[in-house]
C-alpha cells in the first residue's frame, strides 16, 4: 500500500469508528473557532493547541481556495497573493468575524472563505 493510500485508509477508518458522543461535541461554528484564531493573532504562544486548531483549518482553507480559484462563478472564490501567510489570513478572518458577530453561529469554514473572498476577490 502506498503511504498516501495508507494514510487515507487510516483517516477513513478513524472517521467511521468515531464515538458518536465525541462527534456531537464537535462544533464547526465561527464562535467555536474564533478564540482559537484569536490566539494566533494575539501571539498567545502558551496556547499551542488553540493555535494548531485554527492554523490547521486555515491551511485547509488556503488549499481549497487555490482549487476554487480555477472554478468559475464561485461566491467564495478568493485570489490571495502568493506571499500571503496563514497568520495573515487568520488576522483577516478574525477582523471580518469581529465585524459580523451576528454570524458566529454559522459554519466557520464558509465564513472564513467569505472573509478571504471579500479581502481578495478575483478579477472576473
């Protein structure tokens, strides 16, 4: 088995065997992720777990944004500069969320992608 295939198989197995009670506790809202992302922006290096949670999600969002940049008519499509760091994009998302507290109950990934789109819209 190739290493990537083995890793994929592991994550699929892990997802299928996740305890239901744990899955219920998982929260994908912006209100859940915001404190973790604030730890990045505020350079709270004593909160490495929080920083890791936010940074991991934002790396995935960066990757997804690159894939979406090729998709036409995407409302969440962002054309971020190549020099943009994950920390800089987190700051943009935290600032955007601070201006939209009424939306903190919504999905963090969707809102983060909207924030990045607002900051770096693609030329049509």
